[in-house]
C-alpha cells in the first residue's frame, strides 16, 4: 500500500491562499505513524502584518452588515460542518491522532455551538437607557471592536476554533487566527474553508500558520499590532501568562481560557453505574488531552472500593492504539514531548509511593496506556500539575468536608462535578467548589454557549462566549435644556 499523498496548505489572507512571504514551510506530522501529513506555510511577523491589513480592510463592510446577514453566514457554516464530518475525521486523525468518536464529538459540538452562540450574540448592538425627561435623551451603543486575534490550541481543535471566532464574527468583528502548529488545519484552516464556502466575505477571517520555532514571534507581532483590538487565547497557563502580559503592555482586552486540575466528587449515595461511565468518558476521551478532563476523582470511603473495582475493570477494556480503528478510545498523545511528560509524572508518583492499579506498560510510539493510580500525595508533581494524558488519579476521603477541601486544593479553578443522590447535599457541595463551572451528576467535558465560561485563579478569565467583550461601548447623549453652569 502506498503512503498517503502529502498535502500542502498556505496562509489564508484576504480570501486567498498564499505562501509565507519568506517562502518557508513547516511539516505537519501524523502522531501515530510519524509520517508527514502536510507541508504548511510557515508565517512570520511580516505575514501577520499582511493578515491584519486584510482584516482591517474587510472590517467596515462586515461590521456594517446587518446582524441577520452575519447570522445567515454562520448558520450555513454550521450545517456545512455537519456535512463534512468524514473530511474532518481524516484531518483530525492525521494531525492529532484523534479517533472517529472524538471527531464526531467535535463536529456536532462545534455546529451546535456555532448556531446557539450566534443567536446569543444577535442582540449585542444597542442598549438604550433613555429618553429621560423633557428633551433629554441618551443611549449606550455597542459596536464591533475591530480586528480580533484568535490564538487556538490543537487538542479540541474544531470546538475551540469555533469558540474563538463565532461570537467575534457574529457581532461584526474581523479575525486573524493563529492555529496551533500541532494541528494547523484542524484548528484553523478547516474552519476557514467552511466559512468561506458559507459565504463569509474575503478578509473577514484570515489564518496565519507558523513553524513551532516562530510561534513566539508570530503571537507577539499579532498582539502588538495597534489595529488588533481584542485578543482571545485558549491554551496552557504558562503561555497564557505571556499572552496576558503582552496584551497588557498594549492595553488590549484579552480573554484567557487556560488549564485546569478538575475534580469530580463521588458521594456515597451516587449512582455508581452512571458515575463510572461518565468519569471514564471525561478521563479517557481523546486520551485525556482536554482542558476539561477530570484530574482528581474523589471518592467517599463508603463506595471507594466498589467504584475502584468497577472503574479499573472498565478502563482495562478500553481499546488502545490506531485511531483509524472505529473502536479505539485511547489513541496517541500529540507528540513525543507529551509522552515524555506524562511518563515522567507517573514514574515520579510511583517512585514516591503511589500505587498503580492499571498500566505500567511502556508507551508504544506515542500511545500511552490507560493508567489508574491511587495513593497520590501533595509531595508528587502529579498532585499539582495538569496531567493531559490517559492517567486517572483516585483519592479516598472520609466525609464531605474532606472532599471539598481536596477539590479546592489547587491553583486552578476551571470545572468540577459532584455525583450524588441527595439533591440538597449535592447542591450544597457544588456551591462550595471554587471552579468556574460545576456539574451535578454529569461529566466535566461540557459547555453551554448561552452561559459564558467562568474560571478561577490560574484557569484564566473572560469568555469567548461573551458578546460584550467583542464590542466597544459608546455613550450618546443630547439635551434641549442644558443645566446651569457654575461660571
């Protein structure tokens, strides 16, 4: 069988696919086969300037279109996403090692988010606060802010790309997207292709791809451009701190949606069948490479043994390996650096006394085996650091107070969940958890476009779902009877 044909993609600037100004390219590699999937244009700072030029030129026309016109384009794009499931499945597998199940989750979730977020943004244009008395009149108008920089990660590429641009576009902004160098097509160019097919005017969405070595230069050039009026970043806390600092220097408002150390508490009156099934999904889907994945599974001591037995048994049955096989759940991690990092976290935990209930096999290529650990203590790195791999950590606690204390013992505060049968009890515990989103009897890998994402501490701040973030407010006022002046 011959090797798949290597494809070639350029930058998308002003509706035209172009090579980088310097002519450079970078390789896009399949994490399972280690074969080159695509050659991608490697943009630099000068390419960022070209993209912002195009976005700035397109801004008046797009901002001047009616909300209904913008919504029609986005609604058509949402349907096209569903129509292109097979195309996206192939791209996701070749770029990230994502399985067909994960591709379907991305497509369906992205299409729903695009449709519903567009509705939520439709009214973000005018808010009147007058007239008051006599001839006095005033109003606050909300206008599109301008050019938006969208910096998108690789791990849930379509969902996160849609989240990064949909509301910004819906309220009339233009966008320059910087997709991840690990998945430049799945986290950027694929969505841009779909939006162009749906009728998005040229220059409204531009895409600048780059080589990993040039990522800092490209991101810095994008944020530093004075025509960029909003910045959205989704990714690690470490990089988010750099992005936030750069945006602060230029007084550019920024959304930072960062990492998490997400806990799920399982109480002693929980439905264990449901808890095991939901937690298996949120821990092992996409090999645990989701910012919303559960990192701490906190078990009441009365059900800890039974839950652990069921969980380990089912985790041991998860199909691992080739993401092209339809039953695969645990596919490859994104690259060798990720494998090395997860391997080091697990090895250090075991060296310091953690017990391995499942796993222990060496990774095969980039496929890290499903692993379950107990006996995790604060002395271990894995207690504090986001895992981002198929490793489940089980903790046993004596009571509700101990469960809450453990769940909150982290610098992060992204998402959490409580499983239990007593509604009053679960609600009380949920109210004590210091995370932006808390689910009850439901997994943590879920979002609602009508509810802006909230985060605590090192998980960031702001939300791509917030239409007001992507607008600039102006107060308009007039009076027929000016007040008396003091001099």
